[in-house]
């Protein structure tokens, strides 16, 4: 059976597509595009970097005059030395580029270079006695996992999406879900790393420093946002191989605010999806089981499977049509179909690598913890790809991620329910078309830019307009939830996701932020790895936001005047419904008084 990507097109379309696509296989697909494009024409030299969605938060271009592709650690050192000697800005890029904010951009400086780790992905050294693995920074997560699973070991924490490198995944604080053991954040399973940093001329302009848990700089380097140097080697602590057993429970959401903490404590890898417009909570019971437990299941998450290009384009066009005609009912039909189909196929989990046949789904840790089948390709078939591939005009959305201290998440959920009741449930169908609200769990970390408390992570995706100045249906609802999370409840933003407003005064939210800045000044005194983009994320204040016509529509500012919204389209700057301090762009017949 083929998949139906993240969302469905309406009941009739779902049944039609399944009926015509069941005999087919989509194991081959067009791979995602390379995030780097270079122009070698002398009249316009240089390279352009995009994120995986093809558009940055401000829709501006990110570029550098040159890019280099080192293949060894020494070549990495030499490239940084050359950049230091020639006073160049440096940004490290990977073959995946899944950072939504512009952390990988060198800024507007013409004196800059991209250093790519795309070809630095060879060495994976497993130490069976110490139960560790050391890998080159450019090694992909799937390659790492498969290597260690083949020798009878497992990495406990991993991201849900496997299209990341080992250096990239720790740099941004990426995570899975767990409060058990060392927790769900991947960087907290790191016990050592090598960092290439600028150096004096007598040291060869660049040097390699090796950091372990005993080193003062270790907790700065684990989650470093690419601002301290180049992570060249990463060492992870492993465990003997194990299996996992997964079961989903689709039920009413009436007690989710009271059940969420209990669920995290009782299930090692559990999470919760909440579809507010459907009044539905989905509890994932996910725990390890002995290695000899029967089962060869795999996690092939629905949203990360390859999708027929025509279907992805059609779904986008349909949602866009509902947006343009302000058709809440159409979006709710999509949401209802999506949730029903997801329940039918267990969100993409398969008992036998082919299909879902019933609970529990039991499989090896390496097959159950992460997914991303749309990454893998063959030139044979170019009719399917990742649903968000920017070349096909498929899905296009925002991704917001708020990280709450566990003591605050229940009250946040209660306030979202109040907002749902005031605005009516149909106003929230837009998020349920994608993945609803996904709650995951990560433990308190010693990392300076990690979480200082046991935390609950909220992820949600929602429609993004093709044009920056086009307002969205129920725009005010998602702006109020965003401001409620980050300002009313003081949630931290995920470093690799979010719109600009989520990072407002973020430096005040991390008790060890100044320690990170001190480490940054020590390792990169010339600010080679910094840019105006990274400074904007780390140091932006309310008065520093750039305000202009329509700036609130894309989360570049919080509206304070109607012109920050879209008054010509009937969207004016209004107070929030539940969080009264919020300022949101609401469709209204009257202007702000």
C-alpha cells in the first residue's frame, strides 16, 4: 500500500488514490535537492545555500563566493586555516541543511566561504569494549545507526527524522523523546568530540582540540550552533542492542493536560500527538523489550515517506484554495481524513517492513527510532519525492517548536483549550492537517544551550503562504499560540526551528548563556563563525526587530500597528483572546482603535 503523505485530500480522494496506487511500489524516489547551488560563470560567481524547504524565514538569499569539500580531518583543518589567514567568514554546511533559521549563513560579507562536510563521512570506529562509537562529523545518522546495529549495539537517542549528520544533530540540540536514562536529547549521549578552531600563525592558523566530559569547554561545544568551530569527530555512548514495542491509543483529549507527565514517566520513548480540532489525543506507548522478542517491525513515518509528486502538488493546491476562499470546512475535512488514515496505518509503523498488521509493532531499536525513506533514491523513478521538496510546489509550511519546563505544560494546554473554545474548534483544523501538536520529552542537560530542566517539547506545523504578504486563514490563532508559548509561559525555542519572534530575548532564558558567549569569545575571537543572522537569533530584543508593512505575517515582528498585518486584506492588529498581552493579525471588519 502506498502512503498518503502527511495529510489527506478528502475521503473520496483518499479512497481513489489507494485504489489506484496499491499495486505500485515507491521504494525509488527523486532525492531531495542539494542545498548548495553554485554558479561558475565568471560574470556571477558564487554559491547559494537554502534550507531543505528552499526558503529561509525572511525569504532572503544566503550566499558565499566559494565552497570547499574537505574529505579528511586534516583537510578540514587546512581549509579553516586558509580562511583564518585570509580573514574570511566561515560557515559549515552539510548535505541535508535542515536548520530552518539562518544559522548556516555567513551573512552579507563578500569575504566568506562555505566548508561542506558532504564528503567528510567515511570513518565510523566502534569500540566494543567501551561501548562507544566515534564518527566523522559529516556521517549521516542512518549510516551511523546501521553500522552500530550490525555489531550488536544501539544508540539510545535519535531524532525522528534521520536526514541529519552527527555533527549537525548535536549542534542544534535535536532530540527524540525520553525522560529515562540520559534522556531524549542526542547531545546528552555524547562523551567526546573534536573541534577545529582558529589559531595563531605559529599554530598553523587552525588547530584541533579534543574535548571530553572533564573539559570546561565540553558543555559549550555540544550544542554550539556552529559558532565555536568545526565539529570534526563525535563520540557517542552506546548500549547493547535492544528492541522496542510500539502501540498507539487514539482517544478523547479531555484529560491530556493531566496525563502528559504521567505518560512520560511510564513510557521510555513515549510521546503524545494532540489534534485539538478533532478533540483527539494519541498516546504512543513505546518501550524497550528483550532482543529475543519476536518482531521485525520498522518505523516508516507517514510524513517522511516518498510521495507521488502529483499528489503533493494537489494537496498543496487544495489547501491553498481553502485558504484563499476562507473555507474552514474544507480544511476540517482534510484534517478529519488525515487523522482517520493515520489511525488506520499506525502512522507508518510496519510489522514486517511492508505494512501494518496490528499492535504491538516490535522491531530493532535502529529500525524503530528514526525514519526518512524519502531521502533514498534511484534515477529510475523521478515521479515521487519528499512532500516538501521545493522543486515541485508541494507542501510549504512553518514549523514552530516550544520547549516548556514540565511544570508549565499542563497550564499551557488548558489555555489552548480555552482558545479553542472561544474561537471554535474549526479554527484549529489547519494544524491537524499536518501533525497536530506533538509533545515529546527531554531531560535536563549540562549543556550551556541545552535545557536546564526536565522539559516537554511541543512541535507543530501549519500553512505558510506562497507570498510573504499574503495573510493566512486563522492567522491570529497561531500567532496567539506562538506568543502564549514563548512569552506567557516563557518556553525556549528549538534552535533549528521557529520563526524570528520565538527568539526574542532568548539569552535571558538560558542560565548559562553567558558561559556559552565566553566560550565563543575564547575559541573564535575574530567572530569567523558568527554573522548578522546568528547574532539576530542569539541577541535580538523587542526593539531590535525590523518592523515594516506585513512583518507580522511571517513572524518577523509582533504587530503593534495595523500595517504590520494586512489591512488591505482585512487583517488588523488585535489583542489575543486568552493571552491578552498578545498582539495578533486578525481578520476583522474594523481597524484597531
